[in-house]
C-alpha cells in the first residue's frame, strides 16, 4: 500500500481517519442529557476514538495520571 509522502499516511490510514473523524464529531454533538455536553458514555467513546486517531499519526498514548 502506497504511503503519501506529504502526510506520511497510507490510503487505508486516510480512510480510517475519515471514519474516526465522523465518529468523533458525532459523539461530541450528542446532548441527550440537555446539559450542553455529551453524556459520559459518549465522551469516553470519543476519547477512545481520539486515541486511535492520534495513534495513526504515530503518537504514543499512555494511561498515566499525575497528581
């Protein structure tokens, strides 16, 4: 599979990014509780999709909490 020299991403990566982008936008647009923010389930789903999105760009995500 060819890699785009400008983006460093394959065609398959670009398809995944487009799908993840749609899912992220959809998840953030939900306001089922009428509070002006997505419900907890949708927020956590969006975070998972954002992690996948960043990993396609070679970011390393850790699950560390600093206090």
